[in-house]
C-alpha cells in the first residue's frame, strides 16, 4: 500500500497513512482485510477542515477522487423523488444530474464538493438547518460495510440505532457503500432577483 501525506481542508495537521483507493464494495471489503493494528478510516473528498479523514500510521480508504465527477453511479425514481447513489458520488455530481430533471439536494453545505458518504458521516448542515434539519434527516436508508466484513442495511426503521449512530458517526461505525436520499422538487434552477439601491441605512 502506498504511503501518503494527508491533511484536512485546513491544511494544518499533516500525517502519513497507507492510502488505498477503492470504490467498488468488493474492493473496499478486500482493503479492510489487509489493515493493521491502527485500523482503517474512510476518506471522501477530504473537505473536512480537521483530521477526520486521516489515520496516522494506519490505513485510509479513499472512496472518491477529485477526478470522479463524470459517470456518477446514481439511479433516480421521479415517482418517489428518491435517488439511490454510491457513497463516493459528490453532491456536485448529484446536482448536475438532478437539477435538469427538476430536483435539488435537500441539504447542501458551503461546498458541493463533498461525497454522499462524507455528508452522512458528518451529518452536514446547510442554510436551511432550522427548517429542514441536517443531511441525515433526508437519508431513507443506506448500506454499510462493518469492520468484520458484514454488510448491513440501515434505515430509521431497520437497525435504527446503527442508522443514527452512522449519521454523524464520522466513519467510525463502518463504511457507507450506498444511500437512498430524498430530493426536493424545484420549479426552476433560476432565481428572480429585484434590486433596489438605497442611499443609506435610514432609507432601508
Ligand atoms: C468550503 C467548505 C464549506 C463547508 N461548509 C459546510 C457547511 O456549510 N455545513 C457543514 O455541515 N459542513 C461544511 N463543510 C464541511 C464538509 O461538508 C464536511 O466535512 C464533509 O464531511 C466533507 O465531505 P467529504 O466527502 O470531503 O468527506 P471527508 O472530509 O473525506 O471525510 C469526512 C468524514 O466522513 C467520513 N467518511 C467519508 N466517506 C465515508 C463513507 N463512505 N463511509 C463512512 N464514513 C465516511 C470520514 O471518515 C470522515 O470522518 C464545509 C467544508 C468546506 C471545505
């Protein structure tokens, strides 16, 4: 396994780990069989500011890469508004797929360049947090690979304790392989803006 220096988006605490690139479930499961005593952690697009997707002296399984934006593994049901998506797919790729079809991601953080796996593991929030909650509230179900090699289906109704431990679990319960996420219908991708310029604050 290649040694690689990694940091978070904040570029502060660099550490070295054995980094394996694996996207398909079989390849991810195989990588897990070869980890040493310091274990393994999943890494999406590395947009966490801190060291969440690092593992000094251990293994990091890179589920996505910067060049992964084409050919996203997404299927969509317009009847239910739910996408079935690989955890490696970025919100950017989902939006490029869904907006022309009239649907939007229900919660978007300040960057679209995060993976579905990272969005679930950090339970990311957007500007609509006070109304719609965080990303995990829109995940209908997910498939997770546990450290013992077992693959489990999780939802708010099926293994709910594991489901909610994985939402916001920072990758510590296992590796999310796929997720089913409810999208929001939109009428248009454009915004109508009216601008009125005023001379000073008193005029507002
Ligand atoms: C410019 C900018 C703006 C941001 N704005 C916001 C914001 O408004 N709101 C907000 O909530 N966050 C925000 N963030 C943070 C970012 O949304 C989260 O850190 C997100 O988790 C990054 O996703 P990622 O795919 O890059 O994951 P990584 O950074 O690679 O990993 C993050 C965590 O997810 C885990 N993980 C990744 N993939 C998987 C997987 N398949 N299975 C299990 N665990 C996995 C990792 O182990 C790690 O613990 C922002 C970040 C940036 C750089």
